[in-house]
C-alpha cells in the first residue's frame, strides 16, 4: 500500500527567511520526502540553497498566501509552517489573516514561529517513522 506524501506549505516573511532555511536544513531529509509548496522568494531559496523540490506560488504580497489558502481549503495542504515577523507591518496583512483563519476553520496545523514549527515537524517526522500520534 502506497502512503501519500505529507503536504506542507512553507512561508516566511523577509526577516524570517534565514530562519526558514535553517529550519528546513534541520529537517531536510524529512522534507525531501514531502510535497512542498511555498511562496515565491521562500520557495526559491529552499530550491537554490537546499535543493528541495518545491512548488512555488507567487510572493505573499502578490497573492501567494491566498494561493496557498486556496489549496488548504481544497484539502491539498496538511500543515502550514508560516514564520511570521510580528515586529514589521505587512502590506498584505488581510491575506495573512485569511490564511491563518483558513487553517483554524479547516483544522490544519499552522506553526507561526520556530518553537511551534519544530514541534509540528518533529511530530510529522516521527509519525512518518511509525511513531504513534500524540
């Protein structure tokens, strides 16, 4: 029986992109077996710096968050890792709020900082390795 790949969306605000690359580097072996979707610049860096296979959407301010939200609503995303910068105003804040709300409405895990991202990714990796769900 073939198991379906875990479908993960990866998004990072400008001041958090280096954190996303470091995080993805820590989980690179696991992430390389997942179906990854990312917003534009984040996806480009994941491809270029880590060699991951990533379906790139538009950058967040140009609708990328909404594209990922649409996939989530259609059941095509299992979890979202969205490293947000809470100290910098974002011009597309309504799109960000819509994506996080969609995660809540559709009961999709959404990690918005490094601590929660580590928890989600380590649990998903353990589940893939056969560990029971928490």
